[in-house]
């Protein structure tokens, strides 16, 4: 019997907290499958090696913060001697968390198992770079649809990235012909660019120039162009112009809510009741959306969320576990004064006893 589609209605989706997307490099490289494409000998490998080094050290990539992780770099067109020579040029101190391999199996013929075995042996892995994609592709019969073959290869590695919540970067080549849309210049069919979560195109106007543009386009990042220059002394691609990084704006209501929950310990009720307690002129649905959207911010400040659905109504709980990261320096606004205590006759939601989860957290 065929399995039924697993669906979620829009209302449930809007009111269900989801695990936030994990970024290996904030605002630049999230978990998922990414393509770094450029012409041969343009400097893709130097860029890849430097990014791997920065992530393994937990140091910035240009102006982007990194999540310190173990890193695997498959340098399939190089030797260990060449890798060593390049490391000598770009760093004085290479960490043991950066790993290299110069040989591997191909996609569908063992590569997936090799990657998974490495991740299991190094559970703190956050980034894997495969240089180049063509080196891990198997020979395809002439009667196989090229688009399907490209998409299947990308998808095989994307599944691993999604499963383990890591970033995998595939270094690839561009076609010789130019195009107004840089993504159309990626070698192969559109199945490669279409199957990837993010595409990075490294371009030079002239091969002899040291300047280049890195075109960034993806599902989970802001589309942008980074203007780079290759430093021949440090062998590092340096940023020529500052990056405008969009920061998530936390609404005033979230700071007010955080202050209230920390003062009472826990709340159980509906969005309507919470809006009235906080004296907010917001529709309940809008308040609930703000809570779900900024759940990561609430979590960082020790506030946990849980659903409590009954036959009569849909209510939720917010519980403060005491692990508060919010400080005056991190709060950009002055918190409004809290409402006065509720009277016993009030028909609004009262402060409920901690749920089992809250009790466990408070015991820590």
C-alpha cells in the first residue's frame, strides 16, 4: 500500500516552533549543499583552503562570524606536498581540526559512506569541501538524461548535508562562454545550480588581474556581490569593500514578553490572554507569529515554549529556566513598565504551575 502524504496545515505551520537554520559562517554559508564555481586556475582552491582554515579556527571569514567546527577538505587534484606548501603560505599555525584527503570514491560508489564514516568519527564536523566536483562524479552512459544525472549527484550529497546539518561546498568550473546571468555559466546543466542551496561564482574581468567578484546567490542568504583582491604576499582573497550585513531586528514586544516571563516564571494560556496581560494592541495571531518567529531569541534568554492543546482551546506555555543571556548591553531598547498584578477575579490566564519540563529545567 502506498504511503499517504504527510501534510501540515498552514495554521499549524505558522504556530509551530521550528529548529532554526544552522549557519557555519553567519549570513554566508548555512547548512546545506553549495557550489563554488570559477574558471580554471582563477584562485578557487586558495579561497577554499582559507575558508576551511578560518572555520577550523573559529575565526572570521571577512566580516562574517564563523561557528568553530572540524573541517574536511578533499583536495582531489593536489598532493599532500602541495597542500603543505599552501598552508605554509597562508598560516603559521594550522589546527588539528582541519583534515585533508587527496583520494576518495565517487558519488554512488562509496563516497557517501566515506563522508558519513568521517562525520561519525568527528561529530563536531561542520564543513566539508570537495575540490573538485568532477573528480567525484562517475561516468554516465550516453543514454542517461544529463539534467537528471547532474541533479541526482547534487542531491546525493545534499541529503548528507541536510541529515547531519553541515555545509558541503563543491568546487566546480565555469563554461568558457559568458552570460548575463552568472549562474548560467556553471558547467553542466541547470540541475547543478538548481539542486544546490547556494551558488558562489568567482569571476575576473581579466585573468591577469588580482581583483575578482564573488557573486553569492542562494535560498537562505542575501544575494550580494563581494569585491575581492588576491594578496600575493599572504595568498588570501581580501575584501576590497565593506559588507552591508542585515541584522535581525527584535521587536519591542519580544523584550517586553521576556521581561514579563522572567518576572513570573511561567505563563500558560492563549495569545489573546497574553496580549491583554501585556497590554499590547496586537491581534493575537500577530503576537503568536512574533513569538514563533523570534523563538531563537527567547531561547537564548532562557525562555522555553510548549504547546498545551485541549478539546476546548489551543493554549501554550512559556517557561523561564533561569539561564538568562540578555543583558543591558544586548537589549537595544528600554523595556516598558510591567502591568500590575492580576486580581483573583480576573478571567485572564493566571500564572500556571510549571509543567514537568519547566520543573526539570528549574532544578538545574
